[in-house]
């Protein structure tokens, strides 16, 4: 996975994810329960119904992250002129962020009553897709491990015939 459950917990998304991913038949788990389940921490002292709901939500979140990974891999495989070998290992931090943004969007895509222009989930998703398109087109680099050749140093290269006048050929005319 390009984005892990712990990264989602570190991004303080436990409440949002619990609300978006908990199946309708279950009660939305408490924030601390969702955070603990995302982190894989102990839940024995917590309400079993909350733990079950959080675990069900994690399954839904996992599917969204898998879909995000597949979408990202699709763009990376189409990289021109040199495609990336996927999955990327190690995962560049920017790819983890894109996977988080895309996964959040996939979890929220069924909601209604929000303005697309002002919705941060939609904004982030569109930005991730835009940057993935730039990666695909070879206009955005993922960093040091990028398979594309680095840009030249900018020094001009000259080619042409050998020099006609030199210090040796001009020694009879000068100093």
C-alpha cells in the first residue's frame, strides 16, 4: 500500500474515516476506537460493538486504498518515455499523500450537498490526478530514483571541423 492505515491515523482522519467508511448497519465507532484500530493498537478494554464497527470500516478503507494504489500504478505504468516499475519501493512521500487523497475521495464520492469548488476532498483528489498526469507525461519527477535521465547541465556542446587558425599556424604573423 502506498498509504498505510497508520498514516491515516497520523493525519488525524479517524473521525472522518469512521463516518465515511462504517457500514450503515453499524453504529459509528468512537474516535479513540477508530484510531486504535487504524494503528493496530490493543482494543480489549474498548466497547466490542465499537471495535467491530471500526474493523468493518477498516475493511472498507482498505478497499478504497487498494483502488487508489491501482489508479496510481496505472498512471506510473504509462510514464513516458520510461515507465516506472510498480509498485514503487520505497514509496516516495508524495505518492503516499496522493494515495491518501484519492482514497478519501473514493470513500466520500457518494455524499451529496457539497460544493465541488469548495470541497477539500474533491480539490485534493483533482490535484492528485493532475500531478499523476504530469508524472505520466514526464513533466513531474518523483525524486532521486526517477528512471528518466536528469536534465543536462545547460552547458552548450559544440561540434564542427577542426580549428584552422591556431597559435602554431599564426606564429609567423605575430608576436
